[in-house]
C-alpha cells in the first residue's frame, strides 16, 4: 500500500492497494459533512485516480462511524453561487453532473448516516455496499433547497417515479433494507463488514480485463445519458480495439490453459 504523506491533514485520504484506489471521507468529527474544501479534495482524488493507468477501480469509504451527514450548509451557504460545484473539462465531478466523464469504475461502501449528497454519490457510482445500520435521507426539501447532485434524475431512474417521489418530496428517512428495495444499493451486509466486502468486489473488478471493463462501463453510461437506442447503435464501435488487444489474446489463452488470466490493460 502507498499513502499520501499529507493524508491525515486532509478532508480526503488517498491510498492505493494494488490496482485499487482507496478514497476516504476524512472529517469524522463533523460526520464527514462536505464543506467546500472536502468537495474540491474529493474531485482532486477522483481526477488523480482517473489519470493513473495503474489503478483500475476506486473504493470510496468513510473514516469514523458515518458515511456523510450531507452538506455543511453553514460553511457552504455563501459559496453555493461561487462555483463550488462546478468542474472543468479536466476534472472529475464526483457527482457526475459536469466536468470530465470518468472512464473507470467506482465502488462505494456506506455506513451510518447517509444523507443527501451521500445518496447522490452512490447513485453516480457503479457498485454500492451498505451496512445494515445505514440511515438514509434525501432531505434537501426540509432545508429549503432541492437535490442538485443527480437524485432528481438517478433516484427516479433507479426506483421508479412512484417509489422515489415520496422520499424526494418529503425528505423522510429510510433504512438500508428500504434502500435495497429501491435499487439504490447493490448489497446490504452486516455492520462492520461493508468495507471488506466492497474491497473484495473492487479487487475482483481489478482482475478483469481493464479495457473490457472500460468498454462495458462506457456503453452503460452511454445508455444512461443518451438512451438505449443510441447506446445500441454505438455498441459495435467498442469491439475492434478490444478484439485486437493483448488482453483478448490473454483471455483466450487463459481459457485454453485453464488458468486465471493476467490482464495488462493493453
């Protein structure tokens, strides 16, 4: 494992373990509430992950007992109109609204309090492992604002209109089992095991062919953003470079030789 030497001083920690990028929410004394510094540092971490060719999957997790209590509205109140949630074409927006579209997968492990932007981080990820002690709420309407990190689109897409609207329009809380029924999480596990389960899945993703993983993710993103017809029309464009890659040859040889493939991302 390699570690950022300034990790303990940051709102976000950044470590690597093999091909996995470990990104930790590190403001536990404030239940990991997002202030402007934490938002910027999370974008920096995800951009760094995207640019590192050795890293194949990111795992976002939380230090402390809670994933995040949402936005630090006291700190952010005077900054919401100052571009704190705006990202340029070279930056990864952790909520996938603007900025550069990420090309590599993200797994999220959540526990305890998971309010507002927590749910929207989950909805913009690819795999979500939730502790059975989670307490969720998309409560922006109870604070005089509305969700603006993707929930108005992705929550509805995941759960369906009639299932999503009672939570979006009231801000009422719900538990991990309800989140599972609403298709907001991939799995619910016993409290305290969510990180290890998420890490196992991230490592499994890293064992798959990186170019194939990126192609599958890109096609799914295409469908989500542009619709099924567009994604289906584009799907064959991924195939020539994949079929001619070294990894495709390695995949065939591994099958013939009945061994685990060793993919290089080439």
